[in-house]
C-alpha cells in the first residue's frame, strides 16, 4: 500500500476512497453517492459519513490538562 500525506488534499481523500469504495471504474464513480455527484473527493468522504471533526479529541485533551 502506498502512503499519501494528508496535506496532499484531494489525492489523500482519493486514496481513502480507493480503500472504501468498491467496483468503481471511473473517477466520477468515486464522487457519486446516491446519484448525487459531489464536487470533490473530500466532499464525498464527508457525505459518506467517514470524515469527522476533532471536537472529541480536543475535549479529551482539555479534560486531561485540567486533572
């Protein structure tokens, strides 16, 4: 498996989608969810519910600092 740095933006999210999405033969298939075509691979990853924010991690770190 190849490594793609997260700073590579669209290449990084395409790499993640290659792992998750099966049977896609064109790049448009990777950006399509339920007959709706997303503008970017990152938007598709977010639509699939695979991209979350860091609020939970931030809260955990703040609680660890307070104790």
